[in-house]
C-alpha cells in the first residue's frame, strides 16, 4: 500500500511538471503574438515600419524568459 502511494505521488509530480512546462510554452506564444500585434499597431500609427513590432516581440520574449528563469530558481531553492 505504501509503495503504491509513492508511485502515484511520483507520477502526479511528473504530470504537474509537464503541465507547468506546457503552460509556459503557451504563455510564451500568447505574449509573443500579443506584443507583435501591439508593435504592429504602433508602427501603423507612427509610420515606423518594423521597429516597434520587432522591439516589442523581443521585449515580450525576454520578459517571458526572465520570468521563467525566476520561477525555476525559486523552485530550485524550494527543493
């Protein structure tokens, strides 16, 4: 009974980690497209062709990666 509980706990932990990684992947895609769209709108208003679009895209990716790194460091310290 005890070994079954440990195996079940390990499987849930693995599933939780996979779900967390999937959520971060989805977040990165959504933020990338959102920042691309905002940059595209600003470029249309100001007449600066790809400047804001590329800048916001890179900013969005950088912010997501920074937040993912912070969360990974926090989880590492918790272990």
